């Protein structure tokens, strides 16, 4: 079965860093467009970043210069490196196969001030 599982979320102080991992199974993450989204309580789900098969990356203005996404084909994993974290980054983070119904269960990131 095609599955995604996120991990790496934690409680971190403002200005700190975290690396989230999205472990894929049942498909090669290197062959599809992968995305990261996040959702804070009371807010709509927000697109964060995208990684295309050729290596091109795109990110939302709100995280530009602070977050980067990458993948390791050998481990079939997608990563989101988050630096200079702000309280506004607090949310549940999800990975997704682009424009599909395949999502992971999410991982909680909480940034304290």
C-alpha cells in the first residue's frame, strides 16, 4: 500500500531548528512531486514547500529562506529542514503526493517564544 509517515516534530524555542522526515512506502518518492503542508488550529491548511523529481524546489513566502526540502532516494524519504523557527510556524505538518489523496498522519511542531 502507498503510505506516508511524518516524524521529527517537537517543541522547540523560537530561533531553533528541526528536521522533519516523511517516510514513503509503496512508491518511489523520487519519481513524483512531493509537497509539505501545515495546519494550525482554526486555520486552513497551508502549502509550505514542493520538491519536483528533477530537484527543483518551491516554498511559500512565509517560510522562504528558512525552510528547505530535499529527499534521499535510497531511503525513500522526504525531508523538511526548518531553521529560524517562529511561533507562527506552530502547526501540524503533513507530507503529500502532489494533488493526490495520499497524506501522512502529520507531526506536531510547536515553537515557543
